């Protein structure tokens, strides 16, 4: 008996991820939200400790024990945020996380405010995705309507060239006044001035 059968090395790599990409996006974004809430709580506790230390002059921070995670968003709000996360395309998951981290770093919110910032970042990303889809749709419509090449399109000109009729005064104009110009017999087309 070989060791490969024990460790299942010969399994196909397709079994690694059988989940829907949308579910993975929702899970990733919601994990980022909970992590940012924990970080906001931690920063809030550190600010409170600094304030107490400055106010009393004594550091009792080593005596205080804090719960690991005290703030949690309501189930209704969580469902709304998860629904908004389903509208995010998997290719936008990374940029949404980066933008969310930038906003959190910029505003340094309290734990209660993090979910509102997350909602605003999701709305911003959904609007951007919608705009890009509309632009792609318009570009596709434009490309299907204008398949014909401009070189194949016929343009009608207002003026046509006629080598025998001209507004330029010549010496022999007096001679040619009484006669009509003859039609060309050669292989070249006849060009006339349309007035």
C-alpha cells in the first residue's frame, strides 16, 4: 500500500473550491467588516486608556479586562450589508477592501460608525460597477451599429468637377460662349458643378 493513498495526493485540484464566487465575496467582505469593527474597538479602548492616564496621572490599564468583542451589528443591518455585498463582482472585491481600509484610516471611526462607512463604500462600488456596465453596453451598441468602414461609405459632394465647364475666365471664352460642351467619350466619368 502506498503513502499517496493515505495522504490523498492524487486527488484532483478541482475539489479545492466548490463554492459560488458570490458567496466567497460576501464572506470575505463581511470578515473584513468584522475585523475593522474589532480594530475600531481596540483603538477606542486605547484612546480611553490614554484619556484616563492623562486625567488621573496613573495607569490602571493593566488591571482592566475588556471583552474580546463587545459591539456587533444588528441582524437586519447584517442582512442588508450581505445583500449589498452580493452586488459586488468578484474582481472588485480587492479594490473594495482597499477603499474601505483607506476610509477607515482616514476617519478613524468608532465601532458603531464602521458599518455606515462600509455601506457607503459598497454603494460607491456598486455605482461604479453600474457605470462601467452601461459604458460597456454603449460601446457594444456603438460597435455593432458602425461595422461598416468609413472608406466604404459613399459621400455625396455638393460640387463636382467638370473639366469643360468652369467659372474661370479664359481667352477663348468668347469663342466657346455659343457652343454647348460635348459629353466625354473617354472612360473617365463626367463631373459637373451642381448649383
